[in-house]
RNA sequence: GGGCGACUAGCUCAGCUGGUUCAGAGCAUUUGGUUUACACCCAAAGGGUCAGGGGUUCGAAUCCCUUGUCGCCCA
C-alpha cells in the first residue's frame, strides 16, 4: 500500500485502537504462559485526566506492551475508585445548585443522586486513557463501589473486627467543618498563616471560692493572671489553667482556681511540665475538646470536656450569646467584647501553622468523636519486612523512598477508617441499644440479628431494632484491597484468576500516596494472601509546570490532556512525557518535549517513506558498502538492545527511550539509511532491501511500547498482515551475538568521514564533485568501512600511501594522517599553525600522563588495568606526536 | 522543631562499590546548509572550579566533615 506523505495522527489513532479492541489483544485469561500483571492505581471515578495520570499510565502501558511483546500473558486491570470525599462534595454542590439540601434527603435518596452522578461522569477518565493508547483489559474494569468489590470490603471489615483489630474509639480527629467529615492526618495540609496572640486576663479565686488578698501575675501585683492564646473564642471550652510546676513565677497559684472571662466558669489551676515556660506568659488555658495536647492533659488530670462547636464549626449553646455564629466571626466579636470588658491585655501578631483540608481547603477543627480504628501495630510487621528486610520481596524504585517508607511504618498510628459520609461502604456495625458496647458487626443485617440475639439473650429482637452505623468507610479501605479484590480474591480466594495473576508484577504510582495506598496494599496483601501484592513499585515524579508548581486543577496550570494529544499526537505526548522523567524525579513539564516526541514520529514516518519509495532490482548484486552497513547496524542494534534491557530492568524508562531515540535517529536514519541509499532514481538490490525491511521491523518492535500507534501503522504498510501478525502481539527481538570490532571500526570511520566533511565545507566543495583521498595508515586501521566512506563523502577512492602527499589539506584521526589534494588552494602557513597547535596540545597531554606514570605511589597503588590504560594513552600520544612531527617536517 | 533527599552546561537530567564511559546526554543557543525521506531536517561550534569551604587518598563530581540554598514528609 502507498504510504501517505503526511502522518494523519487522529485518523491513525482511532483506526488502530479500534483494531486492537476488535481483536481483543488487551484481554487476558489465565493460561500456561508466564503472567505479567499490573493493576491501575484507580483514579477518581468522576475525575478527568491530568498530567500526572498521563505520565503514570504511559509508563504502565510501556511496561505492559513490552511484556506482551516478550510473549508474557500481559494483563492490565483498569478501574476507578469512588473517592468518597471528593465525589460527595461534588454531588452536594450540584444538589445545592438545584436548591436541594443534602440534609433533607434520606440516605437512599442521596445515594441515588450520587450514583446518577457517577454514571453520568464516571468513566470519562477511562475513555481518555484510551486516547492515550492504554492497552488495559477493559473487560476487567472495576469500580470500588461495585457489588462484589463492596462485598469484599465489608467482609474484610468484619474479619478484622472479629480478629480484634478494629475498635471504636473516642478520639481527637481532624474535622472538616465544610465537608462535615473526619480527615486522616494525611489529608490535612499544614500552612503558615498570620494570626494573633491574644493576652487574656483570668481572675483568680482561692480554693474555697473566696477572692485572694493578693497575688502576682507576670507583671507584678494584680488581680488576675494573663494567658496568651491564638483562639480566644475557645474560652467557652476552657476547663483548666495549666502552669509548669517548675515555674517560680506561679508558685502561689498552686491549688487556686480561675474564672473564665464572659462565661464565668470556675476552673482549676493545674500543674504539668508539658507547659512551655518560654511561650506566651507561661500559662496555658486547657480546652480538652478542641486541642489534641489539651485532650491529653485533660485525660491526665481528669478534666471536664466541654465541646463548644456544632458540626459546621459554629458555636453551640456553650457559646452563650454567640450561639450559631461561625468560629471566625466569633473570634472577631469576642475580641471586641473582651477588650470592652477589660479582659484583653494586648494583642501580638503571631505566625502559626494551621491545618487545612486537602479537599475543601477549610480550616480543620480538632474534634472529639466516636470513630472506628484499625490497629496497625501487628499488621504492619510483615509489610516492613517485605520492603526493608534482608531479602526484601518488594522493591521500591527509586530506592531512596525506602527511608521514607521505614520512617512512616515504624511510627505508624492506628488508622481511622470511618468517614462521616454517605458515599461509600456503610460500616456494618448494628446498634441495638444506647450503651457504648450495644452493637454487633456482621456482613448482613440477618447475621447481625443472630449475633445481637446471642449477645443480649433477647430472642424478641427484630431487624427493626437494629440501627446500622451511619458512617462510611474511608475510600482507602476499599483500595487497599485492590490487587486482591479486582481478581475477586477476598470472596473466592481459590479462584483461578487470583491464583494466576497474584502477586502482580509492577505497581506504578506517585510518591504522594506511598503511605495512603502502597503501604496499606502491602499490609493487606500479607494479611489476606499471605503474600506480597506486587514485586516492584515504580514511583513516578510529580508533574510540575515550568515554575516548579505542582500541576493541579485548582491552579489551572495543567494543560488539557486531549488538546495536547490533538496537537502533538498520542505517541508524541507519550514520548515527551517519558523523555525526561527518571523514576522519582519530578518532571518539569514543557510542551516542547511533546514537540520533540512528535518530531521523532515524523522522522520515523519519513524514514519509512524513503525505504518504501525504492524500486527493487533482484538482478543487481549487493554492493559491499551495503553489506557492511547491514552487518554494522545489526551489531549496533544488538548492543543497544542490551542497554535497553538494562535500563528497563532498573525501571529507567527515560534512558531506555533515549537509547532508542538515538539509535533510530542517529544510527538508523542518519547513518544506516545513508549507507544503503541507492543513487538517485536507481533501484536497490533485493538482498539489501530485504535486510533493511527486517531491520526496520525490529526497530518498530522496540519503539512500539513507547509509540504504539505510529509503529503499528507503519507495520501494516510494510506488508499485508493478518490479525495474528499485528505488531502489538509480535515478538520482541531475540538477542544475538555482537560483532564488537565492526562497531569500533565504524566509530573510527565516522571520524574520518567527519574530517572529510569539514574539508568539503571549508573549501566549499560540492557533494557531487568526487574528491581524491589518501591515507598514511599508521594505526593499521581495517579497511572494512572504506567502501562506506567512499560512498558517504563521494571519494574517487582511498589511496594507501607511506609518504605525505604534497599540496593537500590534512587531518588526523589518532596517528593516522589523511590527505585531500587541493592543488593551489592549500595555505601552508595555516596548515603549519594547525599542526603546531595539535602538537602542543598532544605534548601537554603526554606530559600529564607521563607525570602520572612516573609517580611511584601511583604505579604501586593503582590497579593494573588503570596503569595499562595510562600506558596506552602514552603510546597513542607518542604515535600521534610522531605523525605530527613528520607532517611538519614535510611542510617545512 | 524532627526526618529524608537534592545541588553537575542556559534548561531538564545521567554519571553504580573512588582510576578510559569522567566531566557526559537531550533540549536550547550560535554558525553554515534548497543533498528529491524528513526544515518536525542536515552539518558543525560554543558553553561547567561538578553549590562554598575543609579533610581522607598517589588520585575525589564520586567517600567523610562543615556551611549555604532548595524540595518533600512528619510534628
């Protein structure tokens, strides 16, 4: 088939993606081949493709396509997660626009809206992955809220509860008052904000409630002590004042009581060395309901807990006349009131770090609440050993993340797995009474009823007496099972899929979810399969813009993925993303990289157009230059193939790609095709053509994982192929022996060619004028490439001589001297200068080498190989000096 | 405040257990090219005290100490 002069990417991409789908190449079923499995890190079901996804999934596709070419049974399982917080927030916002308040809806009604939303927007991102060329097994697409997936999650919850690993605790949690849910520590972003330190006066009472005669505050005699706080609105929750027992300034306050301004609550003054004597006034107000450290103090000293906030962080009835007002409004207003009433001593500006919600950006409120926790202490042990142990079963790429992993795992805290949300798996705990322990945990309400009857000995209970916990499980509590549950390995641990595909091979994800997800999957893997979930973890860098900002939707600095593909082709974007993204290094995204990728595609396309345009004549013999060219490229290809394998084995995909890029661009297009190119409008011999096609096919194979569309397209122009012969399922090139000497000889020859080209250029000699050429072959260089040299720079021939040629321009490669006769146009002085410069340089070089060699300690201490190399350098330099001196003598 | 990591050409990065892969690659820049595959191209050139300082060594980008700057994670 005639190849078009321009590559029409969008048409080609659609055509071949459809073809691949139609012939089911992406689908995998267990068989007797070696499996190669990747599970996708499930993106948010309602998300859209951003640069991070593109990078991530390009890498996975490269790995999976390569495995497929290597004859493995490649299976890439795609899917999405339900992203409870993000999705619920979106649904709530949408309902709000329609004038519906989430709180007016029943759970079922809300979930219906959420499912509608999921069905409408869900899966968009998967369609976008197809545009990138991702060869996922779409028949296996999973969603964390699918029936079977949810069942697995619930089953695991019940199991862990029965093992005593899940418990209910009253804990200080990060409360997002906007989403009205709990966040894990990892979902809280700490930011420095400018705030104030308010100095408040608390009046003092004797233990019996009578006012003291006198006492000191930090400024001398007075009637009150002063406390610095950043949050004056929380005074309504104060239940103690704390001083450091070692603080001489406050000794007299021991055992006394204080009166909280405005609400006039009388609270004890306690002592604890937790208090920092340097900070503020050295007195701390204790608000156990609203600060983690205060909670600890409260527990230690058995203090009252007064929660002053509603779930939206407005004040409740403890806030008295501020009831119903937002915390920040109250902060302003109460400052005014405190000032008016003389309680506010002074205000200082103060920078403090505050937690904000990763999702809603709202300022986090520490809050006490009933939560479900998973005990991590024992679960984490096999997961630490697997990554950091002697014979680690799981490898992280790059290795530097092992330290990060260790640090987190060794300081792990119990995992708060409950979320005050509707969108997610509802916690399978059923309450039958008001007591703290009046609940049972079971997979179904019927099982729960049985358990409840047993526990209460009350046979009269019915399902109507059971109320299920209203919280949902953390989304990560679904995705930590992902490598198991996508193969239904929780519900049916012996099914053939899980037995064949598990453990999976590679996991590709961002380092930002090393803990949320990767570590937890490892934990779940050992707990539920007794085995690692994957062998290698490739941690990609974050994609940043040119100003080093993380690309995010909120900043609006992420380019539209599909537009990029449209502009630079899918292959171009893939290549652009991979070219400069070593594992674990952040990638500074620049569109020009995609341009380079597209340019590479164009180069390959045109290379094929060249080959395709040749007429073949099977009557003419193969020229020697072509034979050498084929031998050389085949060896070069094999050598690079080894390099590529090595890069892949270390997950250095950008290096593998760069090796391919240079092989194709420089060696194949720049050298090989020029060597075998027939004269203008002349045919090519059949033997060379056949070799060229075979070489081209091998090139396409190694390029295919990176540039699947273009390569498949050209593959089918080369020949009519059946579906069984498609490139996507062809065979990765077999390793063959390498002729190292021909590669070295080529390198020498290319320097000769370069020397001749320089002379042509200097003297403006048109290419079509053949030139005479002589050499004094001091190096005894092989003549293998002579015919190639003659062809590439259009020589009349190569004369081997033993004496310098008069009236010629010269250049040297090592100690070989080359002559291009140029009657009349040789400037002797210039030649002398050139030679003298070269001589001076070489003599300097020789001296440095000889200095080294005459250093006894060097000769005694350095390994033999190093000394031999130095001696070789010395010999080469001496030979070159000899050549230069001879030349100078003949000129001069 | 604690931990981890980085700093090499204008940019992005490679450089493994010190020594011919030791100062490299790609891009960018400059210069020159209408060679009928490709200007999304070809040929060539310039450009770095390897963050600063100190040490170990015959020899340090590489190992050690120290200072600085930046990033990430955790309080």
